[in-house]
């Protein structure tokens, strides 16, 4: 008997709940419900299209950003390969300067042993410069050319007969470029038009 009583109580409770739901929300006619759905449908479609457009715009923006990032990384990698050893090569320029000074000091000596030493040092210097050139470091040839502040640093001006103004007549220190970029400017003396 007890199970039948429990089933009747459950049915009564369910009927009671359905009755409460009917009081809370009056029944909507199926025609009215269909009209509301049809009227709301264009707004839903517009919202969905707007969301699709937003997602597409975000996708294209992110795709463009990734493309720019990839190009920037490629440029940085290329520059790293091209100019990564600039500091080491700049330090080696001091060695070439010392070779040049040593050869300049010993060239005037008449002793045969010293002359042979100068020839050997000259060969080593040329080999060293050739090795630097393989890595993209090339000297700036300044004497006889017009002064260019991008490649030359003027130390002084001197009058030189037969030379045009702003022509480089002497070079204190040789300049160098690394793959077209100036590593060290040439220190030069420029011709002046006045005595």
C-alpha cells in the first residue's frame, strides 16, 4: 500500500507544479509564438553576420601581423648574418693600422735584412686585408676623391697647388666599410682654395 500512496503523492505534486506554471505564464497562442520567432530571426541573422565579419576582420588583422612579424624577423636575421661580426672586425682594424705604421717606419731603412722584413710584413698585411675582405670588410679609398662626410672625417684643410677645393690630399687613417655600411670613416686632410 505504501508504494501506491507514494505514487499518488508524486502525481499530485506534479499536477500542482504544472498548475503553478500555468498561473505564472499565460499560454501563448502558437501563431503569436511563430510571429515572434520570425520577427526575431532577421535580428539573429544580422548578429551572426556581424560576428562573422568581426571574426574575419580579426583573422585578417592577425594574419597581417604575422606576415609583418615574419618579414621583420627575416630582416633581422639577414642583418645579423651581414653585420654580426662587425665588432670583431672593427677591433682587427687596429692590427691593420699597426702593420701600416710598422711598414711605413721601416721602408726608409737601407739595410737588406730590414728590406726583406718589410717585404714579409707587406705580404702579411695584404693577406690579412684579403681575409677581412672575404668577410665583407673593404677599405675606403679616399686620396684624390672629393670629400664626402658619409665616408670621410676631415682633420684639417691645407692649400695644395693643382688640387681642387674639397679634394682629399692626405689620409691619416684608412676607413673601412662592412657590406656597404661604414665601420670607420677615413681621417683625411682636405684641399683648400686659399693659401
